[in-house]
C-alpha cells in the first residue's frame, strides 16, 4: 500500500510540472507566477500528506 501511495504522489508531482511547463510555453502569464503556483501545488501536499515530507522535515521540539 505504501508503494501505491508513493507512486500516486509521484504521478501528482509530475503532472504539476507538466502543467506548469505547458502553461509557461502556451500562455503569456509571467514565469514567476507560474513558478509560485507550482511550488505551492507541490510543496503543500508534500509536507502535509506525503510521508516522505514528514521524514525530511522532522519536528525537533519532540526531543
């Protein structure tokens, strides 16, 4: 089950990157705006939902 969840999040991250690249190429929106939406769409789920994010950003207050 853990492997399925990891694959699901990897697919989500790659989809966000492809959408951002297509938006960058096909629209006249500034690249900073596209980059900020990409970072928000990938970092928030990575930190809050994905276990890999919890391992990377541990709370040191628990010690």
